[in-house]
């Protein structure tokens, strides 16, 4: 057999093997991708993606530099479809496969897209989440509590167990795995600070004591303003907590005003979780991706509040918040600041309130006697 004939036989074998592999290889199927931006009206669009069309367009322009696939060449996922897929995942908090089918991509592509877009939106943290300096008047309008910088609290975001080695660190006192997320908001329910890296077993005071926010407060970065926290936090000159046992009416007024004003952070958490149920249900992602999703949805929450978008009811059932006793802090130092506030402000606030009430109710003939009687009681 000549060398040329042997070469031909080799080529025939190679070709036959290639043909057989092509016959057994399944053809790649590309799913149809619907352009929901043009197909849906603004109301239906906002119902499914939690943001209106204008906000999505502006957000897309901001995150575009951080996205990896920026075109549809080789059937790549367009930036708009990437963003809509991620927003749909935030709105449902369901399995990635369901979101992938909704957009028309594979589950693996959906997983990568959620990761990339969440990281891109999280890059906008410093632009949309920062400590505001003009919070005093808005908080004062809530319940006449003066010099309030922000309302501080923590909330548990459910996650799946990270792994057997460190999983128990993330089991909180309520019995499920979570991340303990600390946040500060203003009276308009805008996040001003969000910390997401702590496991569910971490105490609220531990998170605050190890945060940059505490260092900024102790350095006097925010002047003589106060954060308001519940009894799980330590009492500090810049962090006021409620009184456990009230003795005077002034102390009762302090507690009532404190609770009403600090309730802003509870409302903020509620609005955030209703708009983006992914943080109200169980996050079935790795820790890094879960952190990115939490920060990204906090950024989107602020965008919605700034653009005054209407709150949208969730499409899925949100579990009621777990109710459990608040962990108390044993630290009772720096009580002078709180005591002075009660004595010099809330006690006098009660006196002014009663005096005003007397002017409105009592006739002129009884006003002088009642006024001096009230002064004598107050001085006693």
C-alpha cells in the first residue's frame, strides 16, 4: 500500500469519527427572549420588575461599565436582559431556573447573570447609601425627638446553611440560618448605612462595636446628633436607648418619642422586604453572592424612595417577621446624656404641653389660678 493511500485512509477514519460525534451531539437550543421593556406597559413592567421603565433605563446606564457581556454577538445576553433577569429574581426570590425560563436563558447563565449584575449594582453603594447631614427636622416632625441622626437596628436575612464546618455560626437565636444585617435609615426610610457580613449568631451590639459607623461617631464626625437604637445596643453619648423602667412622666414621654422615632427603621425594613422578597425569603446563594444581593437590593430600595415610586405588594407570600424578646445590653455607662435629655427637654416638654392645653380649655377667670398651681406642682 502506497503512502498516499494510507494517508487517505487516515483522513477517512478521522472524517467518519467526526461525523459520528456530530450525530450524537445534541444541537444547542436557543430560547426566545422577550423584550419586556417594549412589550409591557409601565404599570405591568413595574409590577414584575419593581422599578419603572425610566428607573431601569437610568440604572442600566450606571451599571453598564461593570457588566461583562455588553452585546448579543454569539447569542450573548444583552445588558437589558441581564438587568431584567436579576430584577425578576429579586421580585420573586424563587429558584433561578424559574427566572431563567422567564427571560429565556439557561440556569447556569442565570446564575452568572445574577452574580454579575448584583455586584455591579452593589458598586453604587457609596452613591446612594451614605450618612445624611440634614436629618434633624424630619425626625423631629415624627415625635418631637431632637437632634436625631438616624434610626439603628438589625434584621435577619434567611440563608441556606453555608457548610457543615461553619454553619452553626449562622444559626440565630430563632433557630434558622441567617445573616444579621445592621442598618441605619433616615425619616424618609432611606438607608444611610448597611452592614451585611455578620452571621446570624452575632449580637447587635457586637456588630455595632466593630463597625466603621461607631468609629465615625466617636470621632465626632456627625456632631452632637444621636442615633436611636433598641435595648440591644449599648448606651453611648451618641447612641440613645430606651429606659427599661420609667419612673416619671418625663421618662415615659422620652420612651414614647424614642419608640415612635426609631420605628422608622422597622418600617424601612418592611418596605424593603415587600418590594424585594428575595431578602424576605431564604437566599439560596453562596455567602459572597448573598451579601451582594443584600447590598444591591438596598441600593435599589433607595433609588425607589428617591424617585418616589409607589410601594408594590409582593407576588409571593412573605412570612411574618419572627417575634422574639429583644436582647438587652448590660452596659449602662454614659447615662448622663440620656438623663440630661429627659430632665432638660422631655420633662419641660410635658409642662409646655399641659400649659398649652390649659390655655385652650379653661376660661380666662380660672387661668391665672391654674397656671400658678401648675408651677408649684412642677417645682415640687
